């Protein structure tokens, strides 16, 4: 009998504890569970439509691409083959070309006022050219690898293949800040060629068919652009490398992309999100 009474007392105490707990916080519910285990927000993924296709030099290992005043400026890589060039959009004809010293592996480019800035990969050396003549005006150095570069009208923005974007003073080329790029609080690495468009950064992700759209204030990826299948099998000869190269025509609101050793350059329109 004593055992039965003892068991009843324990059960009563357990029930009282539950009632007190629920009285303070309420019983568990589906809404509470959703609050505690909130899923990461879905980042929109945009597709594309090809508007027009242009010829592109299949021997150009594209590392940087800029559109201005009707022509493309392109920086190409590989040791012994790196160049800075001006290219006619419609025909792909090279209108002006400057070869880099064979010890430099050319990387991204951007136009700052009447100058062109070009990075190199592991040599930690950048070049500044006169935009009209391609004459070398000065060299500068940086402490990381050089991958992509663009600007927002106030500062240069550089990538080095990591998850970081580096802000440089456009006159002194000294680092004045940096930003870590994230997707749902996780670093997004292999940031490559960059383009500043309508207040955000577009970045090729090396060895993928994706472009990240990045907030310059927070570093968060706000959207993805999936360019899978852009270069069709019939346009491949086996030597093509990865997607790389973003250029924007602000006056015509045209978005151009290409890749390393690609025979085509594409004007695309974003579709979606999916």
C-alpha cells in the first residue's frame, strides 16, 4: 500500500511540474517549433535568355572584361600570353593590344577615369595604363593574390580567390577596408572576376557556372545567376575553360558574359528567379 501511495505522490508532483511549466511558457506547438528551428532564407536563383551572340577570341584566357563607349576592354592571362586589349564587340576584332612581360600572369581589369588598372595573379603587382594609348603609367603592389577588380565610383574593389573583397584607394592603391562575402552566414570562396552594376557586385565563382550578386554593404549574397549550358556542346572544341568575364553596358542596359578560351561572348537577359 505504501508503494502505491508513493507512486501516486510522484505522479502528482510530475503533473504539477508540467502544469507550472506550461503556465509560464505554454505547451509546445507547431508555431513555437517553427520559431525555434527557422530555416535559412531561400536565396533567389536567376536563369538567363541569350539575346545575342558575338565572336570571341578562342585563344583569349579571359580574366577581366569591361564595356565602355561601344568597345570591350579585356585582360587575358597565362604566362607568356597575358595581354591587355581593346576589342570590337560586333566582330571580336582586337583593335589595340599590349602584351605583358612573360613573367606576369594577367588578371582582372577595371577602368578608372582615363586609366586602366590591371592585376596580376601571384606576382602581387598591378599596372596602371593610359586608356587611350595603353602606355604604362605606374605600377603598384598588394599583399594578396590578384584575381578580379572593379570599382563603385569611389574605391577600387578587388578579389583574391578567397571569400574577401578588398577596398583600395584608387590613387594610392592602399587597402582602406575589406568585406567577407557570405551565403546564410557561411563564407563564399573563389570570388573571381567582378563587375559593379546598379549598386551591387556581380562575381564569377571560379570553376562554377554561377555568378553571385553581392551586397556591398553587408557582403551577403542576395541572388545567384545560374549560367549552366550557356556555351553549347557544338561550340566547344575541347580547349575551353571556365566561365569568366562580366561586362555591363550602362547606357544600353546590356549584360555581357564569356569564358576563358571561349569562342563566343553573350549578351544575356536575366530570367526568373527559378
